[in-house]
C-alpha cells in the first residue's frame, strides 16, 4: 500500500510541470492561417482562396498576449499568364500581429490584424494591413 502511494505521488509530481507548461501556452494568441490557428508560424497565407500571397520565412522577435512582432518576406505570385504558370516575387517585411480576439468555439485567442512594413517600396497591390477572419474550418467561424 505504501509503495502504491509513493508511486502515485511521484507520478502526480511528474505531471505538474507538463500541466503548468500546457497552461502557460494555452492562453497565448495564435496566428490565423486560413483554416487553422498556429502558434509562431513560419508562414501565413494571406489569400486563402488561391494561395497566391503569403508572409513567409517568418522569425518572431516577440510574441505576447497583445501583439507579435517578426520579420520575413511578403511573397506574391504574379499569376502571369495564370497562377499555375506565374512567378513569385518576394520583398523583406516587418510584421506586427495585433488585436487578439477569441474565435467562436475556440479556447485560444487569435490575432485578427497584421500590419506589414516593407523594407523597400511596397509592391503594387501589396497590403499594408490585413484583417483576418476566423478560419472557416473552425466551428462557429465568421
């Protein structure tokens, strides 16, 4: 009986760090990436319908409950003559995710906005700000 009690206590103590770690990350806002939420993604697709524009090679310098800041590339497919045959062009950017809000039926909040600052001239048609919708693949998305 004493041996069983000792094993139970040891197992309970071993479970505490895992539970604490899970609790620490569960409330962190995540990035909306089309049909899913991701924590510190290396890529965020901006045009979910055709995937022709995205933020890639993302490296996050900070990630808090209010905003996330990182650098990477804005990449767009020129879709000339069509998107399958088109070529991609990339520009270095700084990205700030902000305005966290919890999507319906989700536990973690998600950043609803991205501000994009281009290291060179902003390409024609490239966004300076992107507002994200809750992923359509999630229950209760809007």
